[in-house]
């Protein structure tokens, strides 16, 4: 038996012909958990170091904090609201908001962990490419501007559809816990 959503088994959808009203020809893939992201649930209003989820994560067990790897000055964790399956973040342990505030050691390790994240993602999920990025400041799109974080987003040909454009929602076919477990196991091989 394969996991739901793997290449061997299609994602569970609901045929529109079975719904009330006039069928529109589209199947329904229900992702109600995404409403938490849309409504900003769990996002701190002011991410001081006491309320910052990136400061809190290292104090939790790896699976609870969604941590894939712990380095000396930076760590890698799953994005709680991923743009795509396997979306990772590299964060310094220190609560700093700007790239220029990193120490030389933090800057080097952030780069090394980004490269390792790409290698591990390729081994685990065979993406066709990546989006790498760091949004500096709320006006630049940083969801949590107070704590610097580098995005590593695996991409596959055809992974985008109408949902992000029309519904401002991304269907992510893998649970965070499952992705974290696979990535953490592959990361240990890198060490």
C-alpha cells in the first residue's frame, strides 16, 4: 500500500457530479487546513524574541518544532505554511532581522545549510528546480520580518495550477510531519 498522494496513487478528490447543484466539470480537492494560513492563525502580531516561532522552535523536540537539522549557529525547519511540498527554512538561532546583522560564522553556515538542503531535497523528492529567497522586511513580503529566514522551495514542472492564482491557496500533497521525517533521515546521511 502506498501513501496517499504519492506518484502511485492519486490524491483524493470528490467528483463534482456527486455534489448538489449543477456540476461544473471540476473535481474538488478539499484542503480546509489552509484556512489557518489564510486567516493568519498562529502568526504573532509582534514577533519579539519571546513570541517568535523561530526562536521557540529550537526549544522543542525536532518533530514538534518541525526541525530537520540543527547546526552550530543556524537550524533548518519545515515551513508551517509551505509554498510547495518540502519547503524548508534556514534560520539563525539568534533573533536578528537583517542579513547584515549576521556574524560571519552565521552567514557561512546559512549558505552551507542552504546548499545541503538542496542536495537533501534532490535525494528525497527529485525536484526539477528550486526557488531560494529571503524577504527582508514586511514590505518585502517577510511573513515574520523580525527573524531572518532563508526559503528553500523545491519546484517541479507543472506544480502550479489555478489554485494560487484564483483562490490564493496552494494545495500541498504531503503532510509536514511526513516531509520532515524523510528530510531529516536523508540529512543524517549528509553529516
